[in-house]
């Protein structure tokens, strides 16, 4: 029998809640998996992507990962992995570096055989590049009794799926008897076309919605062709204390604090969720009280829709472009100077072309009239009959610009009317007494930024949610036909 540990979504380097301790937690959770692998003398550790939270991990994260992988190498346990969307780079991947160091194997279309099991890999592929993807794998070697695919993405029949598992299995040139998945932080297993398909889940809680214990899968392959998948929890991850409070009419912050005091909060991440009715509460009051009781981090999520008892205030926002034009008009610039001003502020003009365009425009204006840049005569702001070159330039754009300006104004009214709330209006107090940005509450099943967005900052307050529909910003340009070799 061959036994492998199936893990993934370790998100090393994630400084959750802006907490250095949480950043260490993600590395230590991966260390725990490797220590279990050595203690059990498994045949391999298989990682299904998102080893790192960011495609640019910090030096301390790289050093810690190398140290942990050396523990596996010293025990002669291979580390086999694919690339997830959080860590994906344009060219060489971090896995390639670890492979050069003899610490890892990056799985691909060519099988890696471990004690009779042929393991293939498929890195994360953005949704926009999947239609022409050819699932062409090299034949299973004669010495292999099993064939397993390791890949990263949101696959059916699990929640939030955007990848058709049946299509993958039917189009593949290899008949797989197991598919080991990463990207979905909720562990789950299903059978698709007589093939076991399983998510191992994340090794640390990357969001407040991940309430279940973290862990990994143990996958056993027997000589008769059978596959058995079991679950093992990690017992030494950071404790999360979830305090759910249903307030009745008339109840408020005192009731919430009473419920919080019923728990041991020492070194824990405290998540307080308030529902029901009751009075308005101030999250900072509850968070500070939890920190005073030695919580590492405290977060309050008030899900109630309370009526606004304050007097309604009518707020309107001026068109910013119109305001700028009015201010420029007050400066007494000539029509030519205003024309240059409009050129510089033209959103359609690429920044790198501004200098050349302005120089050319100035030359043209001076050739037509040497006095073009003489100060303009004073004009009363209310003189609407005066038409300047700047006004004509704006008018040439027609109704489309007016619509754009209106849209901009509406955008300002929507996003600028009040300080923008971080992550749905929730806040976090840390042990340092600061209020930090937090990851937004999301369904447990989704990994990702993430949507996937631009590379995460040192402390991205976003969850490492892999909105796998989004293509990484530094992915190569789409090809007409993609093959597995493109992602190896």
C-alpha cells in the first residue's frame, strides 16, 4: 500500500489581521503537516497549490519554507506540488527554485511515480484560458498501478465551482482513479465518473467563516486498485473563539460583553457575530475588552440592519471636472494655456505621451499667434456667454463626456460620501492596541482574491479567496490553443 499526505492552501506569508503572529501561524501549520509526514513515514507529501499567499513571498517566509522542506528531504520523503493562483508568476515559479535545490518536484504532464502511483499535475489555469486547454498527459508507466491528478481550482460538484470536472476527466488522455484538489478551503470529497475527487482544505483559518478544524487528507492506494481517503486534523493551530450573540429588543453592548466574558480568550482570535434586534453597539468597545483579556485579535461583525436614528442629511457632490474648470477659469489664463491644461488632464492621453503632445501643441499655438499665452482679460465667473478654447475642447466630446462626468459624479457620491469601510464595515483590534484591516467574511468554500487581484500587500486584509475566474495580472498572453506544457 502507498500512503501520501494530500495538503494545500497553506498560504505561507499571509499576515492575517495585520498580525505578525498570524503570519507565523501559517508557516507553523505547514511545519506541523511535514512533522506528521516524517513521524508516519508516508511515501510522499502532495501539495495542491497556494503554498504561498503571494507571488512575492518575503525572505523570512522563503527561509522558513526551505527549512521545512529540508526536513522532508532528510527523511527521503518527496514533496510533489502544483502552482496555485496566489503564487503564480509569469515565468519561473518558486517550485522551480525548490526543485533546483533538490527539495521539491513540480508535477506536470509527465508522471512522477511514487511506489506504484503515477502522479500528474495541472497548475492553476485562469478561466479565460480553459476553453482551448488540451488535457494531454503522457502515458502511465508500466510500473504504476494508479494514476492521480493533482490540480488547483474550483471544481464541480463542489460549491462555487467554475471548472467542469467531468469534462476534465473525459478529455484527459489518462484514466485517473483520484483527483487531489486545492483552492477550496473547505475539505470535501465526491465521486465523479467513478473517480474520487477531493479537497484537502486549508491548514490555517484564512477567513472567519472557516470554523471547522483545519487539517489535511491521507490518501491510501492499495495493490488491488482501490483508493481510500481519510481526514486528519491539525491540533496545534491558532485557536479561534467564535461568539455568536442574538440580541433581543433593548439589549446592547453589555449583553455582548457578557457573552464574550464566558470564554477563555488568551492568545486566541476572537470573532464576535451579532444578530437579532437590540441597540446599536460600538465594535471598538467590544474588541478592546477582548484584547484586555489577552486575545490576540478581536473582530466584531454586526449583521443587523438597524434603523438610522440620526436626522437625515442631504449630501450632494459637485462634478469634479466642472469644479476644476471653474478654478482654472478664475486663474486668468489665456485660452491657449487653458487648452494645454485640458491636454494635461485628458484621461484618454497616455501619461508617457503627455510631454510630447504638450510640446507639439505649444509650438502650433505659438506659430499661429505669438501672443497666445498672454494673460487673458478678466472675466466674471458668472459670465456663461464667454466660450473659451477649453470649453470648446470639452464640448467637442459631446454627450458622451457629459454622461461620463455624470457617472464620475455618481461614483464620487457612492464611494466618497463617507469614509470607506474596510471589509464590509468591520474592524479589528490587535494586541498592539491598533485597529487593523481584516479579511472580509466570505463563504468557507472559496479560497481566494481573490478574486484574484494584483499581488497581495504584506498584510492584505482580503481573504486569500481565489476567485479563480480572474486571471493573474502577470499571466502570459492568451494563446490560440493552450496545452498542459504551457502551464508546466
